[in-house]
């Protein structure tokens, strides 16, 4: 990211270079072909990290949108579990969830 958390790109690259050097000295394997530098977004455990903060992975959101409406308690629990994963990005989720489960 161009300015990750207020840190200039040059400092990030210097730290990356130093980390790679330390790993190499410890004989840790690192496949540089799989490494990405100077990116605007980084996927990390189901979320997307950006210079603006964290946002949900669009694949997770799409999976929730594409789910068929639950028809039994097991499916409802599965749906609510998926929604809970992205809960911090939905304002007033508990009220919205209560409305949908009480009707």
C-alpha cells in the first residue's frame, strides 16, 4: 500500500528488504515469485486490508447474498454464523437480525 498506516512507502520497502534478509540468514525459504509488493489491498483471513482500514472480502459478502433463505433452524444458524463473520461492517446488525428472525 502506498502509505500503509501513515508509514512512507520507502520505509515499508526497507523493512521488507530487511525482513527478507533476516529470513534468508535463518535459512527460511521464501518464494519471492509468490510475494506481492506495492499493492493497494491485501486479503487476510476473510477480510481485505487497505490503507483506509479493513473491509469485508467481497467473496464472503457474495456467498451470503447468494444463499437460499434458510428453511430450518440448522440453515438459519449457518446463515447467522456467516453474517456474524462480517458483523463489524454492518451497522445495527443485532436489530436487523432480530427483525428477520422474529417475523
